[in-house]
């Protein structure tokens, strides 16, 4: 499942550079996560980097975009062709 950023976001920008898939961008009032690019850091890290760094815990699972670990890893492979998963 992709992650999303809630309205509690304070637009600090800490999460954007942490995303290995460039899925996080600045929105009009809060940062947003593109669910097509989000792999929950599967393939790159063992933890969700946006959630780890967020000072107000506004990076949360997006229940509307649930996917299996295998689907997330397959997406990661598409975003990082030729690379081997790190975890």
C-alpha cells in the first residue's frame, strides 16, 4: 500500500529528499505522495523513510492503495531498472 501525507503536514519538506523513488512533491498546502511511485521504500530501505523522518507523524498508510510486498517490489524494479534491491 502506498503512503499518504495527511493535512497535519507542516510543509517542512523533510520527507521529500528521503524518498528513494521521488514520489513526494510539494503540493498547494501540504506535501503529497504519488501512489504510482510509492513503494513504501520496499527495495531501498527496511523502514518507511518518510514516516521515520516526519516530525508530526503525517506520513501514514493509504488504505485506498493497498498492495502486496511483491507488487511493491515489482514497482521498485520498474523505477530502478538494472539495480538490485538493497533489502
